[in-house]
């Protein structure tokens, strides 16, 4: 591989003999063969505002000073999948590490690199944390063969051009619903990338048509992904349809799911009368217990509000110390029943 480099500059800063960093105040260009690379060492270069850096057909003109060090700029003539089978042109620029840039970004291309894409449809596409997304504010010049955009505080480690593709704000690898006991459902989901993610809403339905929000989970802020969880401590009798709705900071939303958990015949093993409860109720077991069973009464937050022992098949329990609300009575053998205290 043969690489040819040349530097054109108006002036360096010669006043400090110990200064190793190259300060360019006019223009800087690298010329390299196809599929080659440009490497900027540890001492790096500093581009003064307005200076033009051209490497592999990519032209960067910063609005402020731009420092680059320990960076490799590599060109590939293999199109990349931007998403949903939308492919780029055969000119892809990759940086070995992300750069934070404010200024004008221009990518020059050849007609032979269009990859059968209508030239008028080209937009700038950026890669960040392995995710590609096109920018609707970029523009293509079909006469001089380039796409260009002025950006502000944009961080990226790859640049190419492609037809429009808007990346989903969140990429999920899993979304599961698991019945933990007769009184709760654990929902878990894992993301591998998050872009401008605001929060998730957990929605539940009894018929799979009409959904109601039962919880909100804020985004982790980790662009590389995260594992989330939410516990439904008061599932419905019968069918419970769960779905996940993700909200973007820009107002976009995406629905994931649906997952179904059945809670049929939750109360068949235990009978509780009357329900709703006033101060006392009768607990009826399906069989005579072989030995006394411990029980606990929990509120919807999972706090144990009352505990005791059940030794008879039918036994009256006092609940005058409980405030009004929904509770779950659980036996040590795993049986449970919900009730409402008036």
C-alpha cells in the first residue's frame, strides 16, 4: 500500500521550540490511495478555526479550534448497511476514535461510488457508537458530487452518504414478562444502543386492545445500552397483556411487545370471604393443612403489614389494623390471594 502525504500551510507557530503539536492556520490536506489510511500521532495537530482538513475525500472546516491526536482516518470502498437494508455509497470514512466537531462537513464522491443510489436522494450519514443515521439537514450537490452539512457539537466516528434512513432511538435485544408468584410479574428488557432516549412506559391491557400505563422507567443515559426491569405487583385476574413504549427526547415513540401472562383461577387454592373486607374475613383452604402454615399480608409495595399462623382449613382473621387498600395474603407453601380492605 502506497500512501502519499502533503501538507500545505500558511504559517506555523515557531515561537516555542518545545512545541511539538503542528498548528495549522491555513489549510491541511492528505492525499492517499484508495482504501488507505491517514494516521495522526500522539503529538497531533491543532486546526485553527476556518482551517480545512481534507482526507480521503472528507473535508472538515471547523468553526473553532480542533485538536486531533492518536487518530486514524480510514477509507473503505465497501458500502455499509445504514439500517433496514438501506445501504450507503461505496465511500465510507471511519475514525479510530470519535471526534466532537462543530463546523462544515463535506464528503466528495465519484459517480462510480453511487452504488445504484439516485444521486438526488443522498444525505450525509454519521456513525456514533456503532449506529448509523442519516441527517435530514444535509444537502447534496449533484453537479460537483458532494454532500455537505454544517453541524454543531456533533460527535461521530464515521461518515458516508446514503438515502434517508432514520434510526430507531432504541435497539432492543429482549423484552420478557415472567410470572414470579401468584401476586407479581417481572418485566425485563435489554437495549444495545440508545439515541436520544427519554423514558419507557410500561402498559398493560386485559384484552390486548385498550392499554393503560402502569409504570414509567427513565432512560439510563447509557448510549451503549442497559438492562431494565419493572415489577407489576398487582396483576389482573385472567389475561395480562404487557407492552413497552419508548419515548424519544424529540417526541418520537416506538412500541415493543406484546407479552401475555395469565392469572387464571388465582383464588382457587384459597377462599377469602367477604371480599372486600371490613375488619374480619374467613380464609378457606382447599384442604386441611398437614401442619400449621405461616402467612403474611403484604401491601402493593411488598411490605409485610401482618403475619401469623394458619392451622385450620377455615379460619377467621382480624384486619382492623390495616388501612384501606389492596393487599395480598400469602401462605408459606406459595399459595396467595388478593383482597381489598375497605
